[in-house]
C-alpha cells in the first residue's frame, strides 16, 4: 500500500511533463529585483536556441523562347474569356472546349507562335471572329483556319500576321446549323462523265460518273452543289472549270489546293467555290450571313486587327469598324462571262 502511494505521488501527469517552471515564476517582485543582476547573468550564459533559416526556394526553370511564347499565349487568351463566352453564346460550343483546342493548335505550330509574337492583335482578332461565327480554329477539325503570312504593314515593315480562312467544312457546318437546310451535297464532274443539268420549271441534274477514266485534276470540267430545304425543295448551282479558275485568280493569296492531285485530292476548294455560289440563294441565319460575307473579304486579302478589344477589318489600307459590305470575289460571277473569253492572268 505504501509503495503504491509513493508511486502515485512521484508519477507526473502529461500536463506536468509538458510544463517547464521558471525560477522567476515562483519569485516575488522584491526577490526578482534583489536577484536581478544574478538572473541577468544566468540569461546571458544560456544562449537562446535559434532555429536554422528555411532553405531558399529553388530557382524558376529557365524557359526556351518557344516555351515562353506558349506560356504567354495561354495567359493572354484567358484575358479574352469574357468576350469569347459572349460570342459563343447560342453556337452550342463550350468555352473550355474552344480555348483548349485553340491553345493546342497554336502551341504545335511554330509559325503561329511567331505570328503571336510579332502581331498578337491579328491573332486574337482572328480567334474572336471564329467564335463569333461559331467555328473553332483548328486544322484538324477543318472548319476554320489560322494562316500565318508574312504581310507588309503600313509602316513598310513585314510582320508574320495571322489571316483567318473559313474552310469548306465550316460553311457546311454553318448552313446546316441554321436549320433551314437539311442536306447539302457537292460533287466534281470529270471528263468522260455524263453530266446534264436542266433548268426551268423543274430543274434537275443528271450525273453519271465514268470511273474507267482517270479522275485527275486536269480532267475536271465542272463542280456543282445541291441543297435540300426543310420544305423538301432542292436548289443547285453549277460552275465551269474556267469560273472556278476565275475565283482562284482573283484571290489575294495563292492557294495550291486548287486542281492539285497531291494537296487537294478531296477537291475542297473546287467544292467550296460552288458552295459559295449556291449559298447566295439559300436562306441564312446571322452566322451564315457573317461567315459568307467575311469569307469573300478574307479571300481578297483583308486582315483583322484589334483596337480597344474591338475587331476591325483592314482592307486596302483602310480600317473599318465592323465587317464592311464590300464587294467580294464571289460577287462577280459575271466574271463567268469574262473568263469564258479570257484566260486569267498569271499571278506574279
């Protein structure tokens, strides 16, 4: 019993173990004053334990010029998210999806990164325009393209500038999205095919391909596009080879995809030319009207810029506040008669 009592008296609680009682805690004020010199000496003899300083943070990684541009582009694009969100409203395109695809597109193209460095205004103006008409800039998707070109500026300096291009698939996407058109079809007619377009009260097209003849670019004779409206009626347009060549010759920049068996095996540009002609006769919503108008302006060499976060069109050295109603290359297919009698001039 005595042993147990002794153990219980000497056993310390956890709280007592943690507490460290100082001499000054049990001294009166008079005692503290009396022994002050002695206490001061004791404090000086017991140096305070100072913890070592934390290690310095590691230096930031050294980025290459390309990595720096990629990082800067991603950061800058987030600054346009409010505008993009507003422009994408009603198009059915998610903002995160749009920005993710655009960032991936620019990051893997060194020329686009360089164009962002030299002329960022043209880059973001083109991206905002794609959002406005509901098309994502992506070479993989094929609806809307960001094309870097070395363009002479008003001050005489050449800068790598982004020029937008609406693809054939993009026009199809916009027309079908409007809801007035339920089906679109384009085709190319080659030498040796049976091709009989008929006009009048009951217009129709008879096209029987001849697959025994080589279907190469030099054998292309016509291209046509057919649309079915939601009321069941059909509309079509036909263009001759010379008419398509006329459209190509009037474009500001050369396009090697026309009549090219290697780069243009799908004949996208021939199909796009005739689709534009058909589109003039079709019912169009806001997005279609803007897209068709701007496509012709882009083909004539207009570029886009940003001023106070507002997209403006620069054409022939003049800046327009909004997309101007300018005569575009597809609006002259009176040129059809001109080019039937005259070969297009070779571009210099």
